[in-house]
């Protein structure tokens, strides 16, 4: 960009930003609308993969704004230096600030992140390394639901979901962030 005389733009690892978080705030509001319409019961928890936090931050903020009691279980799939509670809270707060700075004074819950839980123990030997639990979860989702997952993010989050689902007495929701869309046609060679 500098060679073109333009200012470079920094994109944080994973691309999570306060503005990007708003997509999942909207997704949480859509979920709340489905609950209100009776399409599904309010989940006790929503399980998501926690990489750089955009999904978890947006769902947490959106569910709080919608008045749902659903907790967001962010299953850590990358190193603790990148995926930790202070960073997740900063991202969630920054997204709420972004909304209020644009005139939406209802966009700041009294206790930001109160519904956020970080689940440890599923990363295995490190980022990108499959675990036996993730492999099993990928297999279960494919065989029983026809849902395609991968081993780095969604398989690990699904493993945590399946473990909790075995003992659950209330509805749980797994939020699949894996896109299996073929985007090879978008890339110029």
C-alpha cells in the first residue's frame, strides 16, 4: 500500500476488531428473535471456538443486549497469550463502546462479559494440532448431523460441547463458525 502512496491498515491476528464483532452482536440478536418467536428454547449456553475472540465477544454482548440469560462458553483453541479473559473483555468492551459512540445508548450492558466463560483443556499440544476428542467430535457431527467441522477450531469446541451435553439438563447450542464454502475462485493467481 505504501508503494501506491496509500496508508497501510493493520489487521489483528484473526481479524477480530470491535467493528467486526458487531456481526456476531447481530447474530445474537437474530438468535434472540428466534427464541422470542418460539422457534427454539433459550439455550443455557452457546459453545464457540475461541481464537481471537470476535465470535465470543459479539455473541456475549448481543445476548446481553437482547436480555437472554444464555452464557457463552468460549473454548480456547489457541495460545493463552492471545486467547485470555482480559483480551476478550477488552474486545467486548470496545465493541460496546463502538455502539454507544454512534448514538446507541442502550448498547452497554451493566456488567459486560458477565455471561462469558472461557473453557480450557481442549487445545491439546498446541494450535492446529488435532486431539482425539476433536477427531471424535468431528466424526460425531458428520455422522449424526451431516455437519462438517475441522480439527483446529470447531472440532475442539464441539468436543467441549459434547462433553457438557452428556450431563446437560437444559438446552445447549453449538455455534459452528467453520465455513466449508469453496472460495478458490475468488483468489487471483
